């Protein structure tokens, strides 16, 4: 299948991730190769401790790669300045906010940080982008509320709106569905899908909601002990990738329904 | 909400002006409102009153404004930077550093011989206090980048306080009673006795610090999200941290140098402001802390003068008497300290 290489937003080559302490190197995963296309929703799944967060932290530049390359829009991540990167990549992390004593509007408009002047004044253009972000995520009605008044689900939406306001072609979210109930898990991933369709942004998120990811994602990255696979969900199913995701003593994957089933 | 803030700022500015004039009126000698105005904008027959106003009270009131606002703002910067509601110039050892610098200059003169005696001018104290506070803050930051634990940073600040106290006691052992007294009086804090030239230097350094603080408002707001988010917004953590620390040490250092180690204002004012303005947005907090700090300091100073009496209480005692209950009240009453 011929691929047009113009619409590749993020690309890794022979990427190896892990931690370096003073003398020892702990490799968590290696030989990671994937390409993320523009406008795609990509789910990153894998068992606990397999290195999903480490991979995301490496992709967003919070920790260096052990080897290999990461390219965002054909530019190496390492050589991109913090400010330039801020205009191409926005993030939603699992770590709690340091201060919730800001209004929703104030928090979302912090997304305009890379574009505003030295004192951070919002121009008309900034305001319309912020308001648009609030609208896309459906939180305009409580934009004057304080963040400490919000539920976890609402706060997650605010953080997504903040990332949208940053106006980047790529958004990376680390477990945006943790701490949420079943409805809100589905709501958030569905919202992410809607955003990729409506804005043409590429959204990569890690999640434990494999069932939901299979149903909603364009592409999935599956992390396993020995390899990292990136493909369309239906391809992954027919290649029996999900079967080996977890030890089979407790849950098994049912290829026809695309779900995991608890062994009885 | 924006409108509420505007009203609050107008009201606070009016209160500040009122406190400023009252502060000039009150003291061992009462000067009437009209005398204050005529000595500021013209001449009056009562020359004593004119002298009191222009040579003593006016410089003192201006000092109070700079000290109060400066300490409040540097406390705010530290609380946001360290994400610790109990941070402040005093807790993190900036004042200790300044004290050490001053102790070395005043008390060290006895040890290092007579040649340093001539150095004990206001200027050497200012330089020593600024250097001391900057070095201590740099040390705290260095350790902070290694431990990443805010509690550890606070303990390190306390340790610097202990080291300072130890060095000071060693120095005092070898010092004359006269030098000791000079150091202790410096420790009481004082807004008095600044000449207009000294005020000008004070204002110059203070203005640089305040300008840097205002310029940091944007990065301070980004830091409210946490380091990782701030970085993802394109913020250079290293340089913005450095600017914030540099501004704090400039302000806290000069304030301590000119007015002594004044307690609690730096810690209490930012909390008071957050409670009243109910926000952590630094574009609102910075001017609000400025106004509150100046107002509280003017009031404290007016109390310290004990109007109509000849006594002047140590300003440090008054700020602690006002500040400590505020901190206690916050800890007891607020379930969550707004931050």
C-alpha cells in the first residue's frame, strides 16, 4: 500500500527507552518503530509496568531516549527548542495540578502561553481560540468555575481544552481515563475521537480501556514484553496480538466481539 | 468577577493612600492632616513639623511601603516556585543569609581587626545582606534541584538558619558589647533613619526586583500547573527559576539590608491576599500583594510608633504579632489552604 509521507506527524525509528542511573542503564523497551498519521486517534495499550508512561514521557521530551530517533513533523525532537515544541505538541498528564485555585477559563487560556507576549496578555485571536476550545469540549457553561469545584471528569475535559487551546497538531495524553467511571471513560475517548475528526489533530493516548480503544481508535500501539506493534485495531485482532497481552490464566481475548472475557 | 477585582484594587489603593497619610501624621508628635499636605506641597510656618514630615516621616512611610510590598511579593514568588504554602523569604533562609552577611560585617570587624571598621556603613551592610541572601538561596536551589522534595527544601532552609545562628554566636563571642548591640538593633528591624540618598538606592534595587517579578507573572502562572506542564508550554524552567530567585534575593536582600530581618510579612501577606481575592492568578496576585503588603506594613509601623508616646517598639515584634495569628488562623480555619 503506497503511503504518502507528508501526513506523518510523529515518527520513531529504532527507539529504545528506559532510565539511566549513574552507571547502569535500565532498558524498558527497545526497537520501537511507528508512524502516526495526521488526524488519527491512536491508543497506546499494554499491561501495567510495560513502559507506556516511559514511552510517552520520552515522546514528549520529559526524559531522553536511550537510542534511536523521534521526529515530529520531520524535525528531530532533540533539536527542537522547548518553545517550538510547545507549538507542535501539547500534553495532558496524570499528575495532579499544582494549583486548582484558577478558573476554568484562566486554566484553558494558559494553553496560549507559547503565543502570548511577555506579560501573557490574550489578543482577540487568543480569546477566540480559547473560547473555541471550551466549546469543542463542551465546558463553556462552567468557564467561570474554579478548578477545585470540578469533578475528576470535568477537570479532565478542562485539561483537554487547555491542550486544544495550545493549538498543536499533536496532543499526547497519559491515561486520560484513569479515575473516571465507565460512562466518562467512554465519553472522554469518544470526545478525543470527535476532536481528531473535527480539528484534524493527531491524538495519542495511553489507556487500559482496550475494548473502547479497539472500537474508537484509528491506530493502536500495543506494548508487549518483547515487541511494540502499531497497526489498525482490526489488523491487530486478526494477527492475534491481543491474545498474548496478558497472562491467560484469568482473562482471554475474544476475537469475534473484540473484548476481554474473564475465565470462569 | 473582573469588575469585582477592579473595585477591590480601587478600594485598596484608597486605603493605602489613607494609611500613608495617617502614618505620616501619627507618632510621638502629632502632625495634622493639613500640615502634612502643606509640608509636602509647599511650605508651612511650623518648621519643626515640616522637618519631621520631610526628613523623618515621609522617608519612613516610603520605606514601609517598599518593605511591606517587597517582602509580600518575594514571599509570593517563593510560595509559587516551591509550591509550598509555608515558604517565604524567612523560612527558606534568605533572611538568615542576610543576617549572616551583616553579622560578619558588624561583628567580624572585631575579629578581622580595625581595618574593616570604616566599612561599617549602610552600604557595606547592604552589600553583605544582599550577597548573603543570594548565596543562601543559590545553595537552597542547588539542593532543591537534587532532592525535588519541598519538605526537604524547607528543612534545608531551617538548617541554614541554624548554621547562621551558630556562626553569629561564634562571632558574638569575640565581639565587643557595642558591636553586639549594633547587630541586635539591626535584628529588631527598623524603618527609620534612611536618608533620601539611601532611599534612592533602595528604590533602585527594589524596582529592578519588582520589574523582574512582574515580568515573571506569565511564567509563575505556568508554574501553577507544575514543572512538566510548564515545560510543555515552552517555558524554560532553568531561566525562569533563576529570574524568580534572582528577583526574590534582590528584594528580600535589600529589604533586609535596609530595614533588618522583618518577619512574617513575606509569609502571611500572600495567604491573606489569596483568601481575599480568591485566585492564584499572578496577574491579579502581584499587584494585590503589593497593596496589601504596603498597607499592613504602614499599619504595623504606625502601631510600633505608639502614637502620642515617646516609645518606638521594634517593628519586628509588631509584624510577628500581626502575622503569626494570621498564619495560625489560616492553618486552623482553612481546611485546604488555597494555593
